[in-house]
């Protein structure tokens, strides 16, 4: 695993996903993911989880995707759309079209719990939700395939005793 990358020090104008090490923009819920930290934020930022590192944010997104695509109710990009991008907050049809395009997948093809499928889907969702790169002044924030691999490694790591 690469050195723990974190963007918790960033503030507006960086997107929430970067400021909170939450590449998938996962909204707070009762889930207790490893690496959750408290971080006050401005505006709607407090609605989203904050993670200790980018790898922890990827780990959480990977876990969510694995659970959702293993359920027939949400096993395609089209079926994930209303769950991940609810119509009362988003243009769900546009979200589905964009994520499918970025992932290079048919939105109606059943997804499998396979590392490469999850990687393509995760990176497509991140590209849609946050973008893979943001620059402000001399600061550049990025989410990458290496970050995905770090999150995958955390998911596979045995629990600490």
C-alpha cells in the first residue's frame, strides 16, 4: 500500500469528495465503516462521511458496491441509479447514462462482484460524482487506480485483534 494519502486539510473550493477523503460521496448513514473521522465542513459537506485517508474512502465505496451489486434489486447501473443518485436530488437518467459511458458498460447488463468490474464502476462513479482530479492554485487533488488498489487492500486485510 502506498503512503496514506489524505485531503482532509483541503477546504472550499475543493469538492466535498476530496475534502472528506470520500471519492464516492457516500452520505452519512448508520454504517460504521473503518476509518470514519469527524470533520466539520461547510454547507452540505456535513451530509457526507469523512475518512482518515483516501484508501479508507475507497474501501467504503468498494464495500457498498459489492453489497449493492450482489442484490438483484441493484445489480445493474440502471438499477443502481435511483439508489446512488436519487431522483429527488439528481437527474438519475443522466447519472446512469454518464456512469455507464465512463465505465464502458451497458447500463442494463447485470454486474458481478468481481474486482475489475467493481474497479471500472467505482472509477466511473467517482468521475461522475467528484471528478478524478481537481486543481486550485498550486494544489492538485486526485483519485486514481492506485487509490482503488489501496482501498481494495484495506478491504482484504484481516481485522486487527
